């Protein structure tokens, strides 16, 4: 039986400015392997990283490709908000 694929949504932040510098989505068996893969492919923009596992359906629904660096602006165009943007939106209401 094939093991289901695991998709990692990696979000990178500049540690000095705390600004998001991009997102990468990787198919890997573990977070360590996902980070290694991003580095080896040259798509890791650097900085601190947070991550979440996501379902393949999220890739399809949001027209996201694996193994590609997306800028904050490109992710915003797809309806994603950074944590800072979420916090700002909460304080506006």
C-alpha cells in the first residue's frame, strides 16, 4: 500500500523586519526533508520558517504548484494573508 503524500506549506519571514519573504510548498516525508528539498532546489528565500501540513485539495483549489517560491504578493492574490495581516484585520473589526 502506498503511503499518502505529505505536503508542507513553508512560510519564510525576515528575522529582522518580521516581514514575510515568501512561501514554498513541498512534498516530503518529513519537515526536515521538506527544508532540505527547498534548499537543494534553490527555492528557499531564507529567514525563519514556520510550516503546516496541507491537503492536496488546497493545492488544486488555489492553483498552487509544488516546488515553487511564491512571494507574499502572489499569495495575497490567491487570498492568503500573513499572520500580521490577519492580526491587523482582527484589530480593525
